[in-house]
């Protein structure tokens, strides 16, 4: 809770109190349940304002409630203890929340399941406390007080703290992130993670459904049964609370499983590429990699395969370093490490897919021992194939590691059924959240529907693909290219659709082909690439790709290869 000067604290207390009074006044007039209680939608504000502004927030609400009680004709024996109760149930839970969030920069952020659970427990305990204290107060002064009234107060406060509290914390988190970025523009921008979006969506949906359940219960019990106001509203509260708890806790259990088996592993994997930029010894870096991967080694998913690859790489590099200190020179050490990385990188590339309806071929020729290019293709299901090609900024091991992290995150999103554009949005957000070395990757990915031969694809800063319609010549597809992945959070991408016919070919590539230079500093260019493609358009895909590679090599002559060269071609077969 931020510290404020005295005058600022007074202004905050006045504003919080005014807000509490104005929002609560209609409830006292139109939503009266009994002589001592009403439907209080503002019951959550003391705790929420105290979370934001500290004690001034709680005091403002307490004074506003005191004024309202006096205005309603309560005696001093009621409104004075009520004033103290208001401060207690507003300030104490806020202090507990801030203590639990003491190591968090953004204390309003609900980006983990355990934070939501902590908020629900605090809200429940606070609602029980205020119900007990109010009923005890009413009993002491001789006003009507019973278990039904206590239930009513408890449910009212609990629902208010959840229904108003979750949106309030989410909005406060957004405001905090905006101010934090404005004050520290060079720092990493705090944004909504994938896990946080899932949580907030489930919570807000649960709140909406519980409100609808309460409204439905009110209509049923109000018009069909002759109930007192307390009994009626208790039935309404029961319906809303039961619905809310079933939805929220059921969803939290499911999301906790997803968080532990998918989200956290992906976050850990995405951090590994950054470890090599840390200012520590190689032994420390390898130990850190092994520690991050150890928990996921037994996973049977792609995450497990990637973890085992990282650990295997770490062990081999570690064995080599121990050996090289006594046996070989620094140059040999670097060469061996690159050989290991090359083997791991090649092992991560997919094998050709086999289908009567579809054929494909891919090849990669890195400029160094390891490169930042990658390609991927796999069956999402028996009727959909994902095809991707990408180019990471930079070269060598950092680019290769960044490539492997990007590949696994993109593959995971596509396997979950997201369209190419949606998968790129989610991949971009995940990479940006941990991208402290300012690397980025251009990606062209698509999903081919084998039933309709419709190719849905999206381009994130990559080279335009070359297309061949049967009986015609290769040409460059004139599609919009969006911003690269990892360059900036919050980028939106758009899908494009292409109707493929039997015999049609799509040829995708990285910029190592058109930008290949010869000894006279002349680029190979798209025109030469299209000429090479058209010269081999009737050949098998493997030979077509090899002919393009040979054309690039002939153009370059004795000039060294300056960038990775990667290409992926696929063709729709006849009779599909």
C-alpha cells in the first residue's frame, strides 16, 4: 500500500467515503430486507479500497457507513460499534492480502491459481467475521438477530467481495501496469499472461452465471412462494453462492492442473534460451538448465522431449568442459559444443509426413554449425496438417536455443486447435514476457484442411511464399505481412485462406535464399528464385528444392554463405 501525505490521505478518505455512500444509498432505499439489513452491493468496497489506498480507504468507507446509520435513525449503541466493525473488516483482510503479496510488484494481479484461492479464502473469512460481529452487536443492543440474518449478512458480503472484487482487482492491475510502464519505460512491460487470461475469463464467466442464477432464483421464489424478505434473499444467495462455488472451484482445480502441467513448463522452457546471456560461469548455466528441466523429464509430451534434449545437451557440454580443461585447446572446446548443439537441433527437426493426399519435402543448410532457422509440420488430426517455417534473429547457439523454445510454444498452440493467427498471438505474448535479450523470429505458418484443400495461413514478418497453380508458373503470393514474433507484445495477426487444387505447390523459404550474395555483392533475388523454381516445377519436390539450392550455390560462387538457408515445399496430390 502506497504511503501518502496527510492531505492526500484526507482527500482519498473523502472520495472513498463519497463513493461508498452514493453507491450504497439506493440499496438502503430500494433493496431493504429487514430493519437492520439490506442488499449491500458495496460491502466489498472497504476491503478493496483498503487494498488500494490503505487505512484511508477503510476509514472513508467507515465514516460513510456511520453517516448512513445515523441518517437511518440507529442509536449510538449501534452506529459507534458499527463504525469500528467497518474498519476491522475493511482494513485487516487488506493487510493480510498485502502480506501475502509482499514479494510481488503488482499486488493486484491474479495470474496464478493460488492467488485466486487466497483471495477467496480471505473473502470468506472476512464475510464470516462481519456476519458474526454484526449479529453479536444487534443481540447486545436488543435488536432482532438470528441465524437466518447471520446467513444473509455472510452471503451478501461474500458475493459482493467476489462479484465486485475480481473485476476491481483486474482493473486495478491494468491501471498499475500502465503507471508502471509510464514510470519505467525501459523495464519489462507487465501484461496479461496466457494463464492470467484463462483465470480471468473463468472467474468473470462464473460471476456472470452466478448472477443469472440468483436472478432466476429470485423470480421463482418471489412469485411462487410466500416467503419473508430474509428467507427470500437467503434462497437467492444460496443459489448464487452454490453456483459460484461449483463453477469457480471446479474451474480452479482444472486450471491448477493445466498451470502445473502446461503453463509453468512452457514458461520454464521459454526461460532457458535466456540463460546463456547470464553473466555466470558455464557450469552455473548448465546447472540452472538442468534444474529447470528436471521436473519435466518424465513428461510424454513435447515438453518432456525438449526437457530431455536440454538435459542431454547440458550433460554432454558439461562432460566436454571437464575433459577439455586438461586435454584440448579453447577452439576445440567450442567446436565440440557446436557439434552437440547441431546434433540436438537436427534431431528436433520433423521427419517427412506420409499421406496419399499430400507430399512434402524440407531441407535446411545453416550458415554456422547451428542456425536460427527452423521448420515444422505435423498432423493436428487426421484431416488437418500444420506447416511452419521460421527465421530467428541472429545465428549460432543463442539463435538455435531461441528457435527451439519458439518451435515448442508454436507447436503447442497449433496442437490445441488454435488457428495460425491465434497461435501466433499466443506465441508472441509468451515469448515477449520473458524476452530479455530482444531476440525475435519471423514465422509463416498454416493449417491445411485435407478434406477441402483449404490452406489457412498467417505471415509474421516472413518471406512471401511462392505458389504454383497446376499448369501455370510460380509466383509470389501478395499477402500482408504482420510484425515479427517476440518483437512487441499485443500484436494482432490475421488469417488468409487459399483454395488449393490437386497439383498445386507452395514453396516457402527463409531470407537466406533471396539475400544470398555473390563475390560482386549481388543478391540472388526473388526473380532468380522463381526462375529456378519454374525450371524444375515438374520435378519431384525433393529435386525441386535441391535445384533451387544448387542455383543459389552457383550464384554465390566463392562467396561465403552469410545466412541460414531453409526451404519447405508441399504439393496436393491428384485424386485427393
